[in-house]
C-alpha cells in the first residue's frame, strides 16, 4: 500500500503540470446504447465523487482546513461511450483540480465544501460533506469517523450527473504522519440532455451504486501545513494529492 500511495503522489504531481493539455469539453457527437450510458454513469460518477482526503479525527471547534487538490483517474479512451462524450478525442486521464475547505464544529462534527473547474473545458463540479467522529482517537487508540457527501456536475449541457456518498474511515497518527483507510458507497444519478438526448431520444436516466475503498496518508512537515496523498478504487484507480493550510 505504501508503494501504491507513493505512485499516486508522483502521478498526481505530474498530472498537475499536464492538466491544461488534457482538458477538453464533454460534448457528445455520436449515439450510445443504454448499457454504454450505464457504464459511463458509473465511471464518471466514481471519478467525480467527493474524495475523502483526510484522517478520521475531527478538526475540533476551532479547527479549519483549506487547500488545493488534484485527482487523476485513467479512462479507456477507446471505449465508444468516452469517445462519444469527448467528441471522438477522449483523453487518457480525467484530471480534476479542486479547491476545498473544511470547518470543525462542536460534538465532533466537521462540514466542508468543494469546487472544481477544469481549465479549457466545460467541466465544473461542486460538492459538500459532513462528517461525525465516533472515536476521537488518543495516543494509544485510533480515530473512527463516518461521513456523508454530495457532488453535482455543472457546465455540461449534454449530461446531468450527481453523486451521494457515505463512508467510514479509521486513522492513527504517529508524530507528523497520519495514515488512514476506509470504505463506502456512492449512489450516482445521471440523465441525458442536449446533444446526447437529441442523438438518442429513448435514452433513459440511470441510477446506480459503486463501492469504494481508499487509503491515504497526511504528512505535516511544518506547523499549519498538511500534504495528503490518497489512493482510491471505485470502478478504476483514482489518485489524489492535496496541499492545505490547517489550524
């Protein structure tokens, strides 16, 4: 798992520099079948779901975390549905930069929000999260938390997509390093619109679920600065990297 996370950190760093070159509009140019639309819904929903990117312990009532995040997920650019979605010019990776913030509240509750705009494309995304600590964790025991999330795709006239998620995670800090791991499920809803609906008028909306497993590590090399790397599997491997100011 350590090698898995290390590869994810390196890959995400490289994708950050390449993100503008990989960006393109989602605009359907050819018809797809209902089964292909379902596959697209699962893969796109998993890619656009709210990433965890934090240990399980709560921030505390005075706590605040704000930073920049990058997620990268490989796609099958030769599949007919991704080819259609990107006008027959699908990239090899979906690269999704984000800004996100999280605030601690009383009773071990944290709330947060996220916004994403992929440069040189019509892809925009926003979302929200709320988490609750079950065990805060001590020097000898791990922390345990549960979380609910929501994301919605915007800016794409041919596709409506939103996700709802729940997950649970566990973490244990050691000096300035805090590894964590968890599992959950995403509920994904999608609907064809615009060009896609015109190409396939009979295309029905899809509602599906995707399980997810994730593991990550937060490193605090300096006071108030946190770097988090995470690897997730939800339909496909997803690698994320976040740099944030926390207090």
